[in-house]
């Protein structure tokens, strides 16, 4: 039976029939939104406190966003990376000027952005070593933090260190240490460390801000070791914590930032 927008029970039954059960859903069928509010199929109104999990930073159905989407869809829906695209170049320029001044890599999601950052860190490691990737014993290591979250692809799960049941074997090369514990990072760092991957504010299962001294200490450790400092700003990016990006709030400049959610 096709889902009916007017009968929540039919929609929820169809969800159970056709969509894999990877998320525990609340028994509410959301049908529309405006600003900070959403409405369900029975007409009840709710305040959306998380903005689609940090996605709708300017609220639901903001007129400027709606008009921009309608205009683009009416002009060109998709252009492959085999050709140049002025909107893509303009977005890259804006992102570069707003962030670290470097180059931009576009992908599909926050998990994929973190995967790309991990690949970049490994490539940087081997170039810094002046050699090609060698034995497994030479594997470069990314230091991540307990309580963090970086996505649900295999490498992102390995970096996260949770939600891993049933997915072994996970990619190696990740070492988790306690969050906000600079001495633990210093003990964990060695010649194999290629990067430190950290969220300025951990957003999974609570809001856990990093200490400013912790992030500035990570910057110093990475400078001394030649490792890359990567800020996962998938949730903290685009004004979510007051400044445009989390690194500005803390006054600590990473080598790489990853973005998604509100950017999308």
C-alpha cells in the first residue's frame, strides 16, 4: 500500500515494510516546517530544537533558501565534475575566504568529508616521510577522542569508536584517547601520528565543548610533530556556536576543517 500523507499509521507501517531499521524513530510523521517550527500529519505543532540535527541553521523553508533552490533547479539540475561550473567555483571561493584560505574538496556528506580528510592526512604523512606506503607496521595513525562522532562509513566509524557492532573488520590506524586530556594526546603521539581529528564541540549524546587550552595545546603538539590538526566542524560550522566556525570561537587555526549539514 502506498503511504498516505493524511494517515500517520499507514506511513509508519510503510516505513517498517520498506526502509531498513537503522534509526529508532519517534511515532510522529513530519509533513511541513517553517522557521523553528514543524507540523505533523495530525496538525500538531512542535519546536524543532535541533534544526534537523544541525542542518537547518536558518530554519525550515527560509524564503531565500527556497528561492535559490527553485532558481537553480530551473536552470541546471546537475553538472558532473568533468566540466567547469561557475556556482561550484563561486562556492569554493567563498568557503576558502571564510575559512583557512586553502582549496576545497566537495563530496556528499560529513562522513565522506571526514574520510577525505583522513586520506589527505595519510598522503601528507607519506610525503613528509619521503617514501611510499610500506608495511602494515608502518601504518600512520589518526588520534581521535572518546565521545566523538565522525560518521557511519567504515573509516569514520573506526575514528568514532562506537556503533561498530557487526561491522568488523574496521580499518586500522586510529587511536582513541580521552577528550580534553592533553597529556593523554601527548603520550599517544609518536612518529606514526599523521593527524589529530577533533570536534571543537562534541555533539553526539550531549554538548561537550573542548577547552580552549586543550585545542591550543593540540595545535602546539601537531606543530612540533608535523601532524595535521583536523577540526570536524560538521555540526559547529556556519554559526552554530556563535562565530561562523568553531575554530574562530577558540582562536585556534587547524590545518583542515570538514563541513556538511548546514552547508548542504
